[in-house]
């Protein structure tokens, strides 16, 4: 790793649409001077952010993508059975296997041991809070004013969402599992006294988080709304489509906050659960190539 830039990148959530993020990395890695020093991710974006921050080789990331299996890499049947009657689980199955998967891929390193700065976003169910996991180095460096400007805390007169920065969690994989815990599908992930679910509920594309870490310029990548399904054919998909419409403003606001912010073309029509959409890697690469000269002019 030899990047010396102050560039940051925010990877948005979107299930297996996150394959497109792998293509974003493929493009950036051809321009070493443009490699981001800071990375943040929500949901599927948290996985790619973690692998990038750990400087996992592009070839290994793409190899892992082709080896991916839900029941080997994500779903823990043991934890699912253990918590099946727990009314507080907030989902059907446990995704705790992803903690092991991510930790193995990054060499079981902690946030502090990663060569690039990493932040992972999750949502605390009981406290209605955005939780940002980062390294101890970031404890006094993250600009909370930037975080609160994007997502103001509640006041007596106006609703809001408090942001908590956690810098004492050693397991990167646990933070990723929390960020990827889609409510209603996956069990909430317990870390300390918090029950955590998908970060996309409060922050689809954590551009403000990367900026608060000290990055500029910032790249923001959208995979469309993380809970959306391609077409509203059933009651469930209709509900997710409504959520998508409601989430459009948040997506647009985050992308506008980035110096180089864009959505992957056609991504909203793709499945969130099909792991074999390998062409998304090429599509992500092509999308980043269209913006690479603008990034170069800003770096």
C-alpha cells in the first residue's frame, strides 16, 4: 500500500448489489495516486470498505466473491436455532457467520491494525442512534460537528438522531455483521449493551462520516435504496418500494455532499440477494472510469 492522498470513499448499502463496489476498487487501483486513505461503508458497503481498508488484494476480493455462499459465509444456523424464540431478535436468521468471514479475509486484524482508516455504520434499535465504529486513532479526530450537520441530534422542538462513535471494538467483522443486519430478515447483532441493525436505516451512503474523518475530496457510491426490490409485485415488495421512494432524498443528499458522487447505472433493477451477478463488477468499474478524471482534478 502506497497511497498518500487524503481522498475518502463511502460505499453505500444494497445487498449483493455490492458486487459493483468491487468494480469501483478495480478502477481506482489502476491509479495509485487516487487510492483513498479513508473508507466508510454501510451494509454491503461495509464489507468492501473493510476489505479495502485492510488492503486485501483485488484478486483475492474477486476470488472471494466467486466463492461466496450464504450458509458458509453469512448465515449461522447455530445462532438462528438458539435465538429462534427470542422476541428481541428482530429477524428470522442470524448473520453472525459474516463476522468470521470478514475477520478471516482481513487476517483477523483490528480497526487499529488496518493500514487505512475505516468506519462502519450501524443503527441502534433501542436508542434510535447511528453508531459509527472506527479505530482508537479516530477517537479525537472525527469531527462530530460534521456528523451532526448531516444528521442532527434530537432537540425539544425537533426530532433527530444521535450519532455515537465507538472506538473500542476490536472485531471489524462484528461491526460489519451489525451494519448488514437487515431488520426483519437478520437477527439484531448485540455488541455491548446495544442491539444493532442495518446502518442503511439512518445513513445509506456515509459520505459525511468519511468527511468527518478528515477526507477531501470524497467519493460517494450509491447502489440505490438498500431495502428496495426491483418491482412492486407483492405486498412486501410494495412496502420496500415505498421505502425506496422515501429514501431517495437521503441518497441524493449524501451524493450531493460528495465531490464525486454517483449511482451505479441500472442498479435499482438488480436483485439484492443474487450472488451471481458478476457483471456488476464490470459495471461498477465502468461507472468509476467515467468519473476518474474529475477525481484526479480534485485530488
